[in-house]
């Protein structure tokens, strides 16, 4: 699969899901279980992505400059600092730890 | 068409534009991360134009960055699973919008447009809130994605600039407003632990899909539910100032 095929397949899948929402009868997703699973699915995927993006390196788990960076960003979110500022702060923390202390 | 007070409509317009401007700022981080993950500037821009749902876009490039093209199926599955909540939003918005422009409305159906619309009084203000927010975010998000992709191209070694840590922080920022209630926190912790634990054993990207099982299990059996839990899908920004967190 080429990068272009990947991008088009994933984009069309996401767009199709949006259209699907307008095409189905309203009562389908009004069952509490469906709504609850849809809500929790977002939480589970994002949490898994945080874990893998912080600790993963291919198929290995490593502790490197990303770990202190994510701890700093969690504290900043808790203080209600805006998204874009936190993302930049995380990059700066990781970059400086690598530059000054040679962290992986 | 019922005659809504002009003040309600102009409030919806103001909110929508404010959310569009706030969201545009994250487009830069997405553009830079996508290029860092190995996509070119065109591919990055097509993602923002066509997929146009931030969580899925970040997920796609995140999985791609860790596993390359070999992890394509997992990358597509992650993006689609994260995009499935837009179907729920669409179902919710359909009776509110009553439009013939179904494809356009579906295209613009994201966390922000749904949240701003539902924060307005029913009727014209709600429809205006949806369209203005959707269009403002669309324009801002795509313009700044291009800027981010061009900047990312200049950076070269993205790790030296901490872009890998920025990606983790971006996911945490999308997650943060959704961690309300015991059930959500339990699912978040369980999914993170399961994804990390299965990383050494599975292909890159697959641990994220496996972790989705936690949501299905907890959701179906309704473990850790609060007695008066609101079970209807609600965009996270609906009760907070819209656009204060999360990406489209």
C-alpha cells in the first residue's frame, strides 16, 4: 500500500462515517449502550495513543525525554493552559533534555 | 423557519468564528507532525481537507510514525474508530439542520461544530452556529495545516525538536476534556496500560486497536457507571467554553 492509498482509504472511511450519521434512522444510536460505547471508544483510543506515543519505539518500550515532557504537559492541562501552548511546551522540554543532558 | 432573536444568531456567529480561530492554531502542530511522520506536504493537506477530523488525523500520523507503511491497516482502523463519534454527531445534528446539503453538513460535522450548535437555542441560531463554526474551522484548520507542513519540512530531524513528545501531548490534550466520571477514567487507564503492555508483542498500531476492546467491554456491561450518568453522546466542549480544548 502506498502512502497515497493509505491517505485516501482512511479519509474516505472517515468521511463515510460522517455521512452514515445523516443516513441512518435517528433511533439506531439512541440506545444507551451504543452511545456509551461510542463515547468510551474515543477515550480508550486516545489514552492508548498517549501511552504508545510516550513509551513506544517500534515494538519496544523505552523511557526517554518524552516521559518528563508528558508529565509536564499533564500538569499544564490540569492548570487549564491552552492546548497549543502545552503542545509547544512538551516539545521544548523534550528538545532541551536531549540537548542539555543527551537524553534519548 | 422560526424567527429567532438577532442577538442569538450573532452570538452563534461570534462563537463559531472564535472557535475557528482557536482551532486553527493546532493545525500547525498537525502539519508539522504529519511531515515528521514521513508524509509530504500534499498528502498532509489532503488529510486535513478530506478527512477533516483532528483526532483521526493525529491518530493516523501517530501510527504511521511508529510503524511506517507496514502498519497501514492499523492506521486506517485507528482513524476510522476515532472518527466513528462523528456518526453519532451527525445523527444528532440531522433533525436540527434540516438541510438538503447533506454531504456538506456531514463533511463539517466534528466536535466543534456540534458543540457550538448545541450550545445555542434551538432553531436558526443553532443552524447558524453549526455552519459558521464548521466553515471557520475548515478554513483555519486547512490554512494552518499547510503552514505546519512547510515548517515541518524545514525542521529535518523532528526528534531533536521534541516533535515526538509534542504528539503525545496533543493526544493527551484531546483526551483531557473527556476524562470526566469514574467510567471514563477507568477506561482511559485500562486502555493505556493494555496498549503499553501489548506493544512488545504486536505490530505497531495494533495495540491501539486492541485497547479499544476496553471501551467495548466497559460500555456494554456498563461497569463503574455513575447512578445518574448521562449516557447520551455529548460533545466534550458543549458545557465548557467551546473550543477551549481539543482539535476538530
